[in-house]
């Protein structure tokens, strides 16, 4: 597993180099300026479109604007908002939150552009099952520019679909299932594989019904789960209200200067705050990935830019609202910089394993108050060694697993640590590893015992199921583009099997999880961003034409009284 994790880390680092981050951010700035700050129009005109004032059953497509937004949000508002934010703070510090906001703001313009492009080129030959996304944009777009480029466009579309399937397997499936299994086992001691089987059955029951069933389920589930989560987060913030202003100050300060080590947090440089904030926000809201245009392409409309405005709301809801709530809950609770669980009365020795490889001798663990120790608990300690660029100091986390035998009782099997310098313990302390959503759960528990255990676990289940059903559809559309409809059923079986596989214990730490999901997000960005830069001018032309007609009043006659909420959620207003 170490060799696999090292390979994943190398590939992830290649995908997420400095240039890639600047290109994505620059793309958001470009389309923000080009569109005349379309974020404003998304928040004003977009909300009216979602409410259904333009819904028309005679327009091409399968679902209304609200259901399309819900289906896309069900993919983005997932465990990236619970576990991904926790990862960003654990690895990048409080400053990562600021850069998440930046990505959320500029991501609104990216989403508007990529969705408008997909609406221009979507395939509605089958009105009950439209097809759209960057693969259709590039294949049709290049063919339209020059018929001799049609083959090139087709192969680029296939390349995008391959990256889409990689992201579907990792971030859209395994990340979700793993986090839920880890959280459920931590809080309720349910074996991970049981969680995997239940998730697979729930997801399978929904995705078998196609985009219309996904739209109906998402339209009901997303508003409920987001509201429930925000109510719980509001309670925690009220309890910790005195710390909230300080947390905002810490976020802004840490975004531009190094964050010192404190408690379980080993420190973070300003660059790594930027790096992890960008990375986790892009994973959460999917701006630039080209995934959500696939869901939006099913919307009933004859105005491409109209659905683009709806899509602009996604990063606002996902990142600037939900992710911010999670961030403030974690930071104000103090669990990100928590004290150790136990401290050895006598410091264990650092011992050589081989040349320039070290570990810690096995020593009986001191008793842990409350829950006590369980065999298999993942823990870490903090050591001094060579310079750590990420932390901006020379501190490192050394991980281990709690074991039990009749001689030593509970003790830690510490991992090996490579260093040309002999490491030393910062203090003889042991911290519990709370990866991903588990850290968020502990933050909620700090305000009210049991709140994280029940609320965050329930939210994680709902967020994970909603994300997986939408991502299964994204992957399905990639399969259809490459192999046709005949491969869809087999793909759905494989998707559900991978849910179970993800819960069998192959991933154990924050770093491993970050590598796994980073690859899925990164490969899509590398393909989709060039497509946007090549053909985005067409989206801007359609958007500006729409806004000009909106300002002139030419679109007023298309509007009507919004339908009842019940009809909007169920989609009856467009049947």
C-alpha cells in the first residue's frame, strides 16, 4: 500500500502543480471580467429562473431548472462540504478557508460559462434523456469550426470521458463511501463493509430510474439536507459566538502569512493555505471540472444562457454558504488544534529501522479517558525532523495504529519515517486521527454532546447518497459517449460494487484521501479548462445576447407566475 500511496501522491502532485492552480484561478477571473461580473446576475436573475418563472413544458429537455440545479448541487453539496473542508483546514490551516471563498466567487463565472457552452451543444434527439457536457461541446464544436477536425474533437471528447470516469470512481464514489463508513464506524462501531452494502443498495435503487428519478429525488433531498445541516451549524456558531470574530481574523491573517503550529495542527505556510483551499474548493464545487454541465444539460429550456445563470448559483450555495458554515464550526470549536489524547509519562525512544529510516519503540499506551482505546484506532504524534515546506517549519506527523496484546496491552505500531536527520519527539503525546468528516463530527459534538454523532452522521449519509446518485449519472453519460447505451447497465453494477470496495479499509489517513480525490479532480481540470478557453467565447456571446434582451424587456413575455413549490419540486410544472 505504501508504494501505491507514493505513486498516487506523485501523480496528484503533477496534476496539482502551481501552474494548474493559477490557470484555474485565472480562468475564473477572465470569465468574471468578460461577462461583466455575472455573479450579480446569477444571484438576481438566476434565483427567479430557479423559482420556475420561465419553466415551459414545451421546451427541449427532461427536467425543470430547479431539478437540474438540485441534481447538480446533489453532486457538489456532498462530503466535500463536510470532509473536504476538514481536510483543507487540517492540511492547510485556517487560511485555506479564504482561498475557498475566492474559488467560490470566481467559480460562479466558470460554472456559468461551462454550462452555457454545454447547453449550446447538447443532444436532445431523445427528449426524455438529453445528453450534454464538455465531450459534446468539443466534438460538435470542432466539427462546426472545421469538418476535418471532427475526428480530433471526438477523441478529445473520449479523453474527457475517461477523466470523468476516473473522477466518478474516486471523488464521486469512493471518497463519499469511505467517509461515511469511517464516520459511522467511529460513532456507532458499525463495520465499514455493512455501511458500503447499505449505500450500494440505496444508490442502486435510485440510479436505475435514470435522470428523471434522480431529478425528483435530488429536488426533495437537497433542500432538506442543506437546511438541516445549516440549522445544526447555526446552533454551534451561536454556542461559540465569542470565538467567531477571532476566527474570521485568523482566516484572513493565515491566508497571507504562515500559521504557527498549535496542538494537533503542525503549522501551514501561506502557499499551502492557498494550495489546499483551492484544491478542496474545486473538489467541493467542481468549478472547471465540466461535471455539472452534464446534469444541467437535461434542463427544459430554449435559452442556453438561462441555465448558465442557474449554474452560477452552485458555487455560491456550495462554497460561500455550506463550506463556510463547516469551516467556522471546525475553527470555532478548536478541534482542528486540539490537545493530545494522552501523554506518555516517559518519552519512548526513536529507533533506527534501516539507513535514514526511523520509528518509535513500542510502549504501552497510557489509559485514555472516556472511550478508552480500541484496536485499530488511527493515531499520530508530532516529531522534529528535516524542513517541512507544507508546515513552514520542521514539524511532521508520524502516524500509527493502536494494537493490543497480552504483554503490552494497548500500544502503537508506529509507521516508518524517512529522514537523513535523526527525528525527535516534540512531546511524548499521542493524538487521535480524525480524518475528513470525522473531524467535523467532533466539532459539532464540542457544542452539544451527541450533535455531531447523530446530525453529522445523518448529514454525511444524505450528502453521500445525493452525491453518488448524481455522479453515477455523470459517469453514465461518459459511458454512453464512448460505448453507447448498451454499456450503461454493466456500468451501474460496477459503480455500486465500488461503493462497497471503498469501505473495506484501503484508505486510512487525510493524506491518502487527499491523494485519491485530488487525482479525480485534477485530471478533469486538465482536459476541461482548455476546452473552455478554446470555445468559451461562444458562451460569452450567448450570455451577453441574453442579458441585452433581458434589459430591453424582450424576455418579459416569456415569464409567468412561479408554480407552487410542490409542483416545482416534483417537476409537475413541466410535464
